[in-house]
């Protein structure tokens, strides 16, 4: 049984148990399994890399499939077709893939009716579920590997996760195709009107030549007879999107995790980039939770609670992360028509209801509903909170107030300048669905909404700089600056020509005394004097215990011969008689 304070012999010297635990918590020591797997020869632990990749990718895809299947079931999509292929297709969409729908409508031997659809939308609810699970298990494997983490090992772990994820997405692309049957009456095809077709007929075709009677009155019957729409996954586009998706998730994970070790030479990221990135990721996740809470509130009293729950499960991050660039004054443009116009919130549906492309901005939406300005206020508070949170996680050692505020402002500006265009790209929507019969458009709906990525980059840098500087000043004023520094950023920074890493991370203890404040001399330090009586003559060191020499006992003299006792005295009166 080990006792606290006892030392262990490790490579590099002696260390107490308390110091060993402190360095393990800070990432300075690797776990025994990772150290043995890495070995002294520098070989990569391929077994550990493979197991970590399998665990990360498996849990990520299980989470994505679970969210996709539950969302489709709540929306009632499984009533039109098999849930398995649809789930595979939605998972591929969530991983950056592409799905190409196609179909046909035919009855009574009549052909020429075709359903054309085009969908370019990412269900970010599915993407977010997979990204969170992938990040959790990937970071767990990196922390178990210990620090410092070699660059080759980090590259091997990232490559293993990427290759395995892309391989699984290829399997889903093969399985993600099916044929779905729709009810034409439910789509409203029996009520479709085609202007300008009353009484038009084509000679020689008999009853089929009565196009004017066919389209307005008989279209519903044709659709009820047989309406099938199939979908297939575009394999090449999906695999390229999966590569970008997994590499992007891993990069954001490494930048936002403050306690995960990085290779040597990346120490600056612990003190600058990671505090700002982790703060921005935290506020984005909190915004998604607020969107889910709003959806839960909308369930109360609604006639279709399942549809709201399914839509929120699949698309809550889409709506929330679209509102963030819009509230931060990023301009958008788009249009919408048909049934897809109903899925947009008010007043966005009123603005996009016009046939031509419309410029969407906070000011134009506020003209339709003045409460839209509350979105700008909420997002301003969110950015200020991100600045305060980043300042609380940024070390203050040796920095003045101006330098500290400048560091926080620059770090948050750089991170927000990259994050805002990414949100604009992820939340862009493009969907088109139409049904044509013999060249006549009988049913159609489309929606397109895209933001300006260039202005998003500029506005992101401006908002990040303002929020970072103001948050640093506020955190410094209330004493919260640097209070929540964690991971390698909490360790002291060595000088350029200072001591080695072993000396920097060493803690004072019984075998590693604290540094002296003046040079030691033999006159002032008795432990530096050469002992006069040898090594064992020092008063604090116990010498060898040798038995003392045995003293010789004195010789015993022989007993003297016993002398005869003197004769007894004569009896009284004997001398008088003589």
C-alpha cells in the first residue's frame, strides 16, 4: 500500500506522489497505458488509435441516426416510405452529403408526368448530435494519451477518425435510396389549377386530347392512382462533404477544448485561441438550447405537437444559427413560394412571398414587425457574454489592463470572423419541388435563402473585437479576469532562455527543494561542509551499526588455602593454678 509523500523512481528523477498527481491533472504526465503503448522507440500506438477511432465514429453515427429517425417519425415521414433508407439519407445530409430526389406519376397507361425536386439543406440537428458525440470521445482519447502529444500521433488519430467516418458514410450512401408513395389528394393535386387551359384540345388524340379537362379535373385522380418519388444519395458529392465535415468538426474540437494536450510549439494556442473559441462555442450551444426551449413552449396548446417536436429536433440549430448572422446585421437574399412558404416564421414569410428575390435585413424585417429589434439586443448581450467568458478563461500573468483587453479583443475577433461565415454557409437553404404533366407545371414550391459570406467575415471581426475588448474590461473590473483558466494555459510560461521543461513543471517537495534566494557557502550551510569524521560522522546521518569490541575478562586468582582457625582461649582460672 502506497503512502502519501512516498517517492517513486521515474525517468528523470524522483517525484513525490502529490507532485505526480498534480502533473497528471495538468497533462504533464501520460497514463501508464498510453506511455507503454507509445514506447521508448517513438512508435505510434496503432492499436489505441484504431480503438479510439472506432469508438468516436460509432457513437457519432449512432447519435445522428437516432436523432434522424426520431425526427422523421415525429414528422410522420415513415407513413410514406421505409424509415431505414430515409434515415440513412438524412444522416448523409447531416454529414455534408447530397440527396437527389426523382420520381414519376402515371396511370391508365398515360406517361409523361414527372416530379422534379432539388434539395440543398443540412439538418443541423442531426449534424450537431454527431459532432458533440464525436468530439467527446475523440477528446477523451487524446487526454488519455497524455502530454506532450507528438504531432505524428495527433495526425494519425485525426486521419483514423476521418477515414473510418468517410467509409461509413459511403455505406450509408449505398443504402440511402428508396421509393416513396405519396397521396395526391394530400398534396392538393386535385385542387390544382392551370391557367389558360380551359377547352384546349389536340385533334386526333380522342379523350386524351382534352388537356383542358384533364389537368384541372382529373389530375387528382391520376395522382391518387400512382404517385411515386424516389431519392438517391449522390455518392461522390457526399464523400467529399463527409471529409470536410469530419475535418471541420475535429478542428473546432481541438480549438475549443482547453484541457486537451497539443504538440510542442502550440503553447500559444492555449493562451489566446482556445479561450476565445471555447467561449464562442459555449454561447452558440446555449443559443440552440434556447431555441429548443422555445419549441417546447410552442408545443403547449398546438394541434400538431409531434410535428413541432420533429421539426425542432431536426432543424432547431438551423433557425437559431440563421438568426444569429441576421441579428448581427449580415444581409441575406432569397425568395419562397408554394407550400414551402408556410414553414418560414413570420415576418420572414411575408417578405419572401414576393416572386422576385428580396433583400433580407434586420431593418426590412423590423418594418413588418418592430419586435425584430429585440433580436439585435439579445445577440448583443450574447456577444458581450462571450467576451466576458473569454476574458475569464484567458491568463492575465504579466499583462497590463490594456494589453489584456487587446489580447482578448484580437482573439475573439479572429474566431468570430471565421465562425460567422461558417454559420452563413451552413444555414443557407435551397429547395425546389415541382410536378409537371406534359410540360404544364401543375404543382410547385421552392425556397432559397443565402447570406453574404464576405460581409459576414468583416462584421464578425468587428463584433468580436468590440465584444472581446468590452468583455475583458468588464471582467477585469469585477475581478473575474483569468479566474477560470484551465488546462495547459494555467501553467507558468518559461522564458526564452530559461530552465528546461522539467524544471518549470517541478514542484517543491522533500526531494526537490525550492530554489534558494542567495548563493550557498560552506560557512552558512553546514550540509555543504565536508565531514571531518567521514561520511558517517555527519550528525544527521546514521552510521553503520557495528558491534563494539568485547572486553577481555580479568583472570580469576586461585583461591587461597584456608588457614586453620586460632585455638580457642583457655578456660577461665587455668592460669592461676600454675
